[in-house]
């Protein structure tokens, strides 16, 4: 399983990307969308999600900070081809640049790790 993550400044673009994927052979059980909120439990949940996926603490914290400010679309792809299609779609719909380490452009992230069910970011929360 390959996890693809796109972070969006605009919740509408995140929803459009998710809808596009659902209309193009992706299933709802393999797509999570999470809009940001200021609640403490959501703050911690997003941090836990990225810490679970990314071993580098600095990079996980960077992604969590961006995720808390935006909307996160996560695709749980079953193949490299599907993961690349998902990343391309998220990027085409406006996933923000998230690169933390160097100057190379980086938008959607492909991570070869399965997200545990209790760490998945499912559902939308009020944008404040």
C-alpha cells in the first residue's frame, strides 16, 4: 500500500480533487479528506497522523503544521501506478508545495507505508 497525501489551502479544491478521484476508478474507502480545525484534539490527531507516516520528526512536524492550516486529502493506493495517478490528480487540483528539506518543488507526497485505521484522517471539521 502506498499513501499519497495532498494538502490544499482551499477546501473546495480538496473536495474537487477527491470527487475527481472517485469518478476515476478510486473508491471511497481508499480516499480520506480532512478539513482543518482549531480544536486541540484535531491538532494532536493531525500530528499523530504525520508522525505515524514520516520517521523524520522535523519533516513530520512541518507537514503537520501545513496540514493544520489546510485540507488534507489522503489516498491509500494499491499500486505504484495508482499512487502516481492520485499524486498527479492532487497536484493538478492545486495541492500546495510542501517541501521541507531542499529547494526542489514537491507537492503531493508518496509514502510507502500503510496508515493504521486509528490514524486515518476521516471526515470534515468546521473551518475556523
